[in-house]
């Protein structure tokens, strides 16, 4: 049991777990802001254009089941706003990382090309002593 507790403590103390926790908390708060924006600003604008005073009231009943299109439209708008903001954040973070790498002189390391046979120029495995394509001795 001590080993399990020790492993759990190491897992929790990693930076990426804490970053994830902070991201979830901020994401929840941001979702509340976007929901408020949708409910209090965007939906009234849509209702002014559509003539219905309450977007959430866009419902109809079918065989006793109420289908609420207004809530669905609000959820779609919330999703699109959050997805757009996340896209912009990721794009800007990638750009900042590229600028930082350029400033520090870091470049992406390219993978070394696979070795080739000097006779037939076909790709061979690293450390091969005989070419599987032409049968030439390599060493």
C-alpha cells in the first residue's frame, strides 16, 4: 500500500497533472462566461432578427415530447465560440513557440535518412551486412 501511495504522490506532483487541473478549472469558468454571452447578448440579438422574444422558447411538442430548438441553438453557439477561442489560443501559442525557437536558434531536428545500399541504392536496415535487394556484401 505504501508503494501505491508513493506512486500516486509522484503522479500528482508532476507538472502536467497540475497544468491539466488548472486548465479544467479555467475552462469551466470560461464556459460560464461564454454561456452568459450567448444567453444574455447573442440570443436576444437572434430573437430581435427572428421576431421571437425568447430564443429558448423555440420549442414544439410531438407526441407529448417537447423539443427545445432554442437550447440546442444556444449549445451550438457556445460550442462554436469556445472552439474558436481555443483555436486562436493554440494558434497564438504555436506562433509564440516558433518565435521563441527562432530567437534561441532551436530548429526541429530532422530524422536521419535511412541507410541505402551503395550498389542498388535501395533502403536497407541499420547494421545490415548484406543487401536484401541485390545481395551485395556491405561490410
